[in-house]
């Protein structure tokens, strides 16, 4: 089963990448209120039960994929 | 009895390892490589340096993958035993990601990689500053894109209360919170800093101030 891990910088953390994209968008006439840039990790797991797969993906995210000081993460079950 | 060697950790992508090796030799000490895939016996060494570079190409987050290496597990044992450990630049990032030091280093405020000499102020005494007087100014080079120290406000206050902020920038180059350039563990034996003391150990390098930190390996 495939699980997606969406990682975003916390709101209180200065997101320099987001700021840079925001500024480029603005200079090309495509202003946005805010742009935050994160990462997306796709895990292909042996688990076939969504609950088990999500539990394992959560453990992996806690282990290394995100840093709780500066980031948040969300999991989603992906179609195979 | 001859002093035990100084262990220098090497990861894939470490690139300041030879500079640290030469600086250690310049001080009259014996360096020894510690490969990231291997564990080691902390008692065989007098101290440890985690050099700068781009371990694992800074994939995921700076230092995040290196922090899980077997050699870092041994380093954690050394930290618990009170042995001196210094993380420089990417080494500082690795120590933070491994939990040996609090906080995290994030992208410079100005988004640029900065390579320049900076003035630092020593603020507290620990295993890596005991030969230097608090308040002393140091001239050291920095070279990093992600050196902005970050921790939530309460955590920063606690670091200052516990004297864990051991060096600060006189003219903050990267937006680091409270001008923090280096922090230590509560016990003071584990220290990290973004500037490179190993690049300032002889006059022809532009400064010998790196010795103020590295010479504590001689203690």
C-alpha cells in the first residue's frame, strides 16, 4: 500500500523557499497571499491494511522524515 | 603515556575532514578517521570532531541522514560519558539532528550561501572554551547556506539561562536567532558551531583564533 507524507514548514518558521517563489510569482503578475514550500514523500509499504500502513508511515515520519521543531506532516493513503 | 587520538568522523559528502585532520596535527595531536558505517569504542579516543561538508548531499534536511549512522550511535555513548565532542558547520547540523544538541539549523535568512570572515564573542565556559576567557572576541570564517539557528522562544531562553549559548555573532550574517553561532549540551562537553575553527590555525590562514577552541583537545 502506498502512503503519501506531506511535510510543510511550520507557520512560525521563516520559509525562505516559499518567500522566493512568492516574490517570483509577484514579479510575474501572479500575486498570492502566501506560498509555503515543503516536501512530499511517497512510501510503498508491504502493509495492505490502511490502518497498519498509516501507523508504520507515521512511525517512519517521526523517525526521520520530519523535524518537529520546524515542520508538520500529514499522511494520506494513495491509490495503487 | 601518549595522548589518545582524536576521532574525526567521516560521512559520504563530508569535505572539511582533511582540514580538521591537519589542524589536529598542527596542534601536535594524533588524528584518526572514524567511518560513518562503523561503531567505535569511545574510551579509545581523547575527543571527537564532526567536520563540515554536505553529508548525504544535504538530502531530506542537513545532517538528518548522517544523524542515524552507526558512528553517531557511538558518539552518543561518548557524549554520555562526558567526552569532548565538537560539531563544525555540517557537523553542528548533524549533532542537532541526532538530538545531542537542541535546536536546528535552517536556511540563511537572505537565502544565500555565505562565505566570509566573521567576528564572534565567547559567552560561556565549556569543554571547548576552558582555555579562553569569556568575553573574548574571535575572528573565524563561515561557509554555509543553512546556518540560521532556530528553536522556539522558550527553548532559546532556557539555552541562555543554562549558559548553553557559548558563542554569538557580533554582526549576525544569517538571521540566526539571538545571533547564536554555537551552542553546547547542558553538560558542556558537546558543542557545535557554524564557523570553521580548523580554517584558522596559522597566521597565513588569516587568523589563529581557531586554536582557542581546538587547543582544548590538549587539556
